[in-house]
C-alpha cells in the first residue's frame, strides 16, 4: 500500500475495506483504542458519506449541506422520539466526517473545527442517553458513548487518513498551530513537531476546549 501511495496510485476494490484498513492504520499511529463495534460504525459513516448524495441535502438550488446549528434545531423540534434519534445521529455523523476530513477548509469559514467537535461530541453523548435501556441501545449505546468521549481522538485519526499524502506549506503550519490551540489535538501537535515546530501556549494563555 505504501508503494502505491508514493506513486500517487491506490487500487480500491471496496470502499468499506479501504476505509477499514486506513482507519486501523491511523488509530494505530494515534495510539487510540476503540471498540470493534465503534470502528465498524465509523467505517460505515465514512463509506456512506463518500457518496455526495448521502452527505448533502437535495434542495431546489442543488445539493446543500445544512448548517450544524439547523440540524440541532431540527433534532430538538422533532415530532417523535424516533425522528429525534435519527436527526441527532445525523448531526453526530456529519460533524465527525467534516471535522476529520475538512478541518483545513474551516479556516475560511465562520465556524471552526472546535465547533464541529463540540457539536458532534454532544450529539453522540445525547444519542447514547436517548438509546439507554432500549432494544437498539443494547447494540449502539456503547458505540455512541465511546464516540462522545473520544470524539477528538477519532477526528485526529480521520485527519491522518485525509492528509497522509499531503505536503504542508507555511500557511498549513499556521493552520495546524491554530487547530492545536483551539482543540488540544495530539495529532496536530505531532504534525507540528514533525515539521520542526514546538507548539507552546503564550504566557498567560491557555488552550481552548
């Protein structure tokens, strides 16, 4: 696989198997331990959202991604418990995917990666609570609880998948530093160290979580 990556080519026969292999490699590098059921769930999210029609909503103006704040409002205003669970799960899934794969793009947005991490972690935590004691909860409560607790770490693993073949410019170094300051991401700190940058908090400053 490494030789194919260096050549800029990779044979992919199954998106599911591709993401499973990539995720396992990334969580190994990040020294992250997650349950097999959680790994399976994350691979499913990645495989699903690799298809744009699953990630984006269909609107008269074409495919659009609903802002997370509106997703949260829809979940809170849901007319049934089943709908609330469905919408909260989508909020968590979208937050996870965007924070993991598009963190660099948030630099030009009004909301940053720490916002997506907070929204996603809260969504999964709420979902675990909603499912507690239900038949479906027997299978998924633990998955959503682990994703809520380890959201930042899973985001780091997804970020590694997204950037393995990426060469960092000076602007990207600044962006990594900003992500580290806002989230405390171990992965962002590790990348900065690899690039010869020692991340420190200014006197009187603090990391934002």
